[in-house]
C-alpha cells in the first residue's frame, strides 16, 4: 500500500478516535462549546483527508485520462472532480 494511503488511514483512525471522544463528551454532559470545538477539529481533519484523496485522484486518474488524449475520458474525470468540489460547499 502506498505511503500516502497509509497516512490517510492513520489520519482516519485518529478521526475515529476523536469521534468516540465527542460521544463520550456528550454522554458526560460536557460544555457545549468544547464539544463544538472538537466537531470543528474533526471536520477540518476530514477536509484534509478529502483533499489528499482528491490530490491522488488528480495525479493518477485525471492525469491518465489526459495522457490518453481521449476527450470523453478527460471530460468524465473533470466532471467527477467538479461534482465532488461542488458537494463540499
């Protein structure tokens, strides 16, 4: 497995732990702002993983489509990226 994937999985494991921590905070009735700050941290971490995955997609799948010089493949890959980026807003 490429090291980039290993880093992504490691980050996702940390995020999973953070989510469990938030659950515990809510169960314990912790201060709302503290919980919200942890949620913000998780959203930021997920965004970084998503950007890392997108970067990999651009460098491999999209680049392969461009190298193929097949316009339908290029258009398809660009469309995937545009749809994904729109969904993040």
